[in-house]
């Protein structure tokens, strides 16, 4: 697995390297690593939480009912799964679909950051709490921040981070689904938006040094 840290130059090569990852205990219970799927040059990237039962079996993220909803929402804005890239915070399934543990996220996060670096998306839509907190670097939950875009630097580039409710949660809560649909409809506008480059480093001039008073040798 040495190649993971060797930073392979393409997404495909990186996926092959991550397929053998054993950095955290989830490697022992997974069927396979679920790296992500879609366009390696996508402008729009989605980041969910972790693979579930079907994802673990098929090796593709978002393939169950939540994946069908994601596909439907994408169709509503004229896109398909092939136009975007879909990944998760964790690449291996937590047993019983339990929440990701902090040490698992810490072990796996560099894979996600490298994916972002290689894909260079314009907009990253985080799906649910785990992805939102990790990529925003803030503890605010999805209920507070959904639908509120913010410019951040990820993978060395400026991107618009756009938190959304997780489709799996919206499946069972009609009110949440309405909000998710409304937030989703803003994606085309966000994709068309110019993201400002990072501000140049401020060079702070040293404070002017007062000249020493001239000693006139009077004493
Ligand atoms: Fe590696 Fe991530 Fe899978 Fe853990 S969850 S074994 S860090 S790929």
C-alpha cells in the first residue's frame, strides 16, 4: 500500500492504490474499498458518509434507494451520475452501517483530500453531517448550514462547499426532501459562479524605525 502516500498522478492509479488500504480496522470487515465513481474531471463532486451494505457488495457509492434519489435529483438539473463524481468520507463500510468513528475518519480523510486534488471540482456538495463537518472544518450541523455555500480551499484549490441533507435521511422525512430538492435546484447557479482565487499573502511592512536622537556631546 506504499503507493497511497506516493501520490499517484491520476485518479485511476490512485483508486488502484487505495484498493489495498489497511490504515484502519474497517479493512478487515469490508468486501471491498468503495473509492467513488463518476467523471474524473467533474465540476461537481458529492461527498457522503460511508458505504452501506449494497455499496460494499457492488463497490460503487450510492447504489440503493438513496442513490436512486440522488440520480433523480441530478436528472432534475439536467445531469447524470456520469457528469459528477460521487465519493464518501470513509471508503469502507462500517459494520452494521454504524456512524464513522473519529479515528476512522482521521485515517481515511487524506484519501478524500487527494481525490479532490486530482478531480479539481468547482463545487463540492457535502451530503449530511460527517462530510460537512470534515470539509468545512467547523462543528456546525447540517440542519444549521444546509443550502449555504461557502468558499474554501480544498486540495490546493478554491471551491464552493455546499452542504445538503443526506438523501438517505430525506427519503423518510418529506419535509427534509422538500428542502433537499430546493437546495439542489441552486446547484446550476453555483456551478456557473466564478470562485475568486485565494487572496495574495499580505506582506506586512516592518514598522518604521525612529532615528536615534543625535547626541550632541553637550555633557
Ligand atoms: Fe483505508 Fe479508509 Fe478503508 Fe480505513 S476506511 S481501511 S482508511 S480506505
